[in-house]
């Protein structure tokens, strides 16, 4: 018996040595690749901050082009996010709880803007809401123009950013334990009251994360906006479009806007991670 235990112990020790050697070789192979990839991601971002002095950065912030683009981007992204939340929440809840014919097609249509090239999204919106578009021609009869207006910016942002909220909201609603909803209904609460008093609070962290990601995506939209809304300062020229325009004149202005977008994107990612981590801890 002792001899058998001794052989098993030696075999286990040898196996541990082999496993450690294999892991060490794997680390030696993967570490340079990981570091190289991280450098590839970090160097371009750091280069933005090294390319401009603090004085030039704050001087660029006083440029009317930068100010107009910043105000327009923050305003339209906020409005777009609110529209997505208002219209996307019922759809997310329906797809999370109901089974109906054509559900997969609806999900596919919702996800389509994620993989659709922005230029395609822009021209599709133009064909729908332009003066000669499928819907735009009727709006034009009433003197309503959508394309190349601030409203067109909002529509483009809603179109490309809505999947980020709807997907996250659906996952959040699916994660809610229905036991709490059933308990509320047995106490006499109606479906609408249960939704707002039980379901939404339980899914709140996921809904907020989805809204933040939607805001960030809307803020960075370029292709659909320039195709559908144009590039007019103070009216449709968002920060990405202003970067494209100012690069042809004052590079410092373009870099300043790019830095602002990087900071906002970094803050958004940190905020989403914080909310997600806090949810899992709870």
C-alpha cells in the first residue's frame, strides 16, 4: 500500500512539473504577442496626447468650429439616446419574454446596423427620408425636410446606435428572476406596475450600461451622418465630421477633438465596467 502511494505521489509530482513546464513555455510564446498587441493599441492613443501641447489644446477649445461641434454632438447624442431608450425598451422586453413568429427576423433586423457599413446606412436613410425618398417625398409635400438637418443627425445616430441598447436591455430583462414578478402579481400589482416597480429596478444596471454605450456610439458616428445629414457647421457638423474637416486646415483642432472623444470613450468604458462589476458583486 505504501509502495502504491509512493508511486502515485511521484507520478503526481512529475505531472505537476510537466504542467508547469508547459505553462512556462506557453507564457514565453504568448507574452511577446500580447505586449506587441497592447503596444499597437496604446501607441496611437498616446501619440495624440504627445502631438499637442496643453496650451495649444486649450487654445483649440476656443475655436468656434470646435465649440459648435462639441455642443452639437453632445446635444444630438443625448436626444438620440433618449429616443432609443423610449422606443427600444418595449421591444427589448418583448423579445426577452415573448415567443412569436418572426422573432428571429426581428432580432436580425435590430442587429443589422452593427454589421452594416455606415455609408450604406447613410444612403439607406437618404433613400427613405430624402426629398425624393420613399417617405421623404410625402414629407416634402408638407414642407418638411429631414435630410441635411440636425434632425437627420439624430436619425442617423438612432439608426446606428440603437442595437447597442436593445441587445443589452434584452439580456438584462432575460436575467431578471421571474419569481419576483410573480410574487408582485400575486399581491395584486398589475403588469405595468410590476414592470416599473420590479422588472426595471432589477434590470437597471444593464439598462444604464446599454444607454451609456448607445450614447458613446452616437457620439462617434461619422459615415451615416455625413451621407444623410451633410457637414454644415453648427447644424450637422458633429465632432467626427469636424475632425475630418479641420484636418485639412488646423491639425491642432482635429487633435483636440480627437482627444476629447478618446477621453469620453475611456470614461464610458470605465463606467460600464464599474456598473457591471458592482451588479455582479450585489
